[in-house]
C-alpha cells in the first residue's frame, strides 16, 4: 500500500511540474511574439499610415505602396510568419489598411475591407493604447 501511495504522489507532482513547465514555455513564446510585434511596430512608417483612411481609394496613394512593401518585407524576413497586416477600428468594426499578400493570392484582403472574422484577440489589440499610436479614426 505505501508503494502505491508514493507512486500516486510522485505521479501527481510530476503532472503538476509538467503543467507549470508548459505554462512557462507558453508565456515565454507569447512574450517573444509580442517582442517581435513591438519591434516591427517601431519600424513601421507611421507618417505613411497617417495618410491612409483604410478605404479602397487609398490604393492609389504612394503611402499605401510603402506600407504594402513593408508588410511584404516583414514576411520575407520572418519565414515563420504567414501573413502581416495592419488594421484599425472604426465605429466598432475592424478595417484593413493592407496585408502582405499579393493581389492575386486567394488570401489577399482588399484595402478597406471589414475584417469581420476578427477574433477577440484582434479586437483587444486595437484597444491597447500605444505610445506612438496612429491617430484614432473612430
């Protein structure tokens, strides 16, 4: 009987240890992703973003092309990233400034399109105040 009790205690402690280790790894990965995102944000041409309205007519503006090329460059540099896109919230809805996809890609998101499938995380990111935030269009 004592052997079974010792085994069960060790098994429970092992499961607890593994769970806390996994939580620590997830937290570290999340922090790394946020660090990469903050680094990218620091390098974005914010003055060019200020010239855009997140509407289809922006496609003719040279600032849009700068933003589009920046997003494409981000994906070229970070092979683990599948997409890069910039969005904003207006009147409670999320709209895209642009993405890194080629216009002929099935994953391309047109400029100014409502991002209707935005999940809670995307909506929370929009609400987080930033030091060098692009103007509020709401």
